[in-house]
C-alpha cells in the first residue's frame, strides 16, 4: 500500500507530495524507498538533494542507490556536495550504480568530474566505460581527449563509436591522427562517427 500510494503521488506530481516522499526515504521497505526517490526526482525540489545524496552513498539496496544517483541530475553543477556523492558512486560495488554515476556528471556539465570519469574508462564493465566516455564528450574538456582516443582501438564497437563522437565534441586537433587511423574501422557505424568527429574538429579549427 505504501508503494502504491507513493506511485500515485508521483503520477499526480503536486508539491504536497514532497514531505511524505521525504519521510519515506527512511522506510524499512526498499521498494517504498525506491518509489519515494522517484517522487522526489519528479518534483526536483532542491531540499531533497542532500537526503538523496545520502541515500546514493549509503542505502543497502543497489536499486535504491541507482535511483538516487539518477535523481541527483537536477542539481547545480557547482554543488560540491552532490559532486562528492557522484564521485563516491563511481566507486560503488554495483556496476549499475557506477554506470548511472558516470552519466549524471555529463548531464550536469560538471567539469570537476573529469579525472574520475577518465578513471572510469578502465572500469571492469563496458557499460560504465561507455557512459563515462559519453559524459566526457558532454564536458567538452579537451584535456580528456588522449584518454578518450585510446578507446578507438577497443574490441567493443559501441565503445569505439562513442569515443569517436566524444572526440568530435572535445574538438582537440591532436585527436585527428587517431581518428584518421580509425577511418577504416570494420564497423560502418564507427566509420560514420569517425567522419563526423573529423568534420567537427576540422570545421572548428579552420
């Protein structure tokens, strides 16, 4: 019943749902906490950020931590407490949580996450690496270009494609030799991404 009530409150999306959802973050039932996070994520009330960050770091349920990390996506890019929570989540035991934690800094354009995202490019799970390389492209920080370019020779084609697209966003001329070497990639989607990236970089620096 508690889960259903929170689900209903989320669908209604009215501000009065904030207080009951906030209280439900401490519920003993993980499913209730999950629904409460969903409500707070929809409401996007800044008062929920600190409790959500605590949940992202310490909840015993990986699904709840994952949802809490995702819900932090409405924070300010300059919120150092939220950045700390995201960086901690990049070291979570559950790869799904790390995957989400690699996504949110890109959405927030949090430049201070660059080094942690570069480190995530070596994560044991390719899904985390893919989200990290995509986020680095969104940061538009050319200092990440060398680490991203190294993925152009990865055995997983999706990672090669995302690396090429990210390099186009980063716009670093020093990436051109690595991109040109990837023009004959065996995957047509990768080749297309490489051509797009080369066009972006050359167009920017004419």
